[in-house]
C-alpha cells in the first residue's frame, strides 16, 4: 500500500523538513496526538488541529431520507447510551403536542424511570458514572478520560470490589487511576478536592483497584507537572525551561525515581527561580504542588547539590 498522499501537494503544503515530527517548534518538547489534535505536552502549544468534520452526515431541506444510526456506544452511561429518551412537548418533527398527549408522555416517562434499572447494581453503576462525569468536568479532563474512568469503574464493579465500599470513593479512584495511566497530570489532592469523600478513602480505593485489577500505571515524571506549576506561579518561560532541563537530567540520572513527582518538580522550579532572580515563596509553591514546604525545601537542596553531577 502506498504511503504517499493521493493528491498533488500545493506550494504551501510542503512539509517542513527542518522541524522534527516529534519535537515542539517552540520549546523542543514532546508532541502528543489526542483526538486528531497534536499538542506539546510541555508548553501546551497546539501544532495541528483536527481538520476533519466527524459530526456525521449533514442534512439538507430537500433530503427525503433522514435515517440515522443513532449515537455511538459509550462507557460513560450505565446502559452504554442505548436507552430510550421520551420527549416532553414536541414530536420528532418539532410539532407541538396536545395537552392529552403530553400527560400521556409524562406517565410514560414515570414508568420508564421506574424500569430504567434492572437491578441495584445498575443503579450503583449509573451513580458512579454520574460522579465520574462531574469530576472529569471539574478537573478539565477530556471525554476520552471519562470513557476510560467509566470502563474502569465498571470493571471494579464486575470484580465485586465495591462490596461494603463507597461508590464515590471508587469513582474518584477511577479518575485518578486514568490520570496516572495517561498523560493527564492530576495529583491525588486535586482529585480528592472535587470528590465527595476525603483523601484517605480515595487513596484506599485506588490501592484496591491497583492491586486487584493490575493497573499498568507507569512512574510519573516530574517534568509533566512543571507547566501547571509554572502557570500557577506565573514564572517566565526561560525559568520554566531551566526547571524542565533540571528535571530531565535528574530523571536520566535516576535521582527522581521514588520521589513525589510534583514535589520534585517544585524543587526544580525553586532552583530555577533562584538562579533567575524570580521572587517565589516555598509556601506558595508547596500549595500549588499539593505538598508540604519541607518537601519542596528538601528537593530544592537535593537538586542544587547534585545539578553539576547530573550534567556529566
């Protein structure tokens, strides 16, 4: 099969050979493609957006065939989006319904709501999916993360891990587990802040999911937390770039393995701010990284003492 484009390129569509395909043209960071959008994982620059319209076939006034295949199957709903929704005041053509028909639809909606769940397990699954949707929206995550978290919550329920345990805790643990397994950098404190349970219960539910479901959560790199910390502290770009370089050298030297990734990133940013004369306090940096000031100070001293050895 040919790998070239089936059409002739114009003069403004020639690929730029001077820019590597896997590096950001602004900060030389790593590029990631998600949902047709290519962006930098360090600075957030959108290199290429999705150019295809995936909203489905368009409908014109003169079309006689208006059949559709329906919405795609989704894991974000307990019935995977296959349930029927009964309307209120208008029919499928947009015509106003009579009062008698509206009262009939109201009775049908009531009976449909009563028969919506076949068991208590489906009701719990619906409640967990609703909690996941709320937390995903509060954390600013994508629809893909919601799908993965809902699928993980469904797997935990099928393995009977929710027995005598909190549904809200496992919903928050599913969201945090997806953040750990993907490029979304959210700390446990950030997830627990939008959850309806405390941090200890979320950590306990995540530990149960990690042990019984065998989650393939890779170790988090400190450089992934630097863009959020730099944005929260409003530091210059060159300061963030130096902190990223320190975090990468520490990762290559295996000095940051086993440490708190956000705390180590805060320590690298503190060293970079001190070198560039940026006024920043350990208390504010610790609050942004969701760690204690002692953690920031210890990692700052470690980075400052070993930066010369890591450069070799």
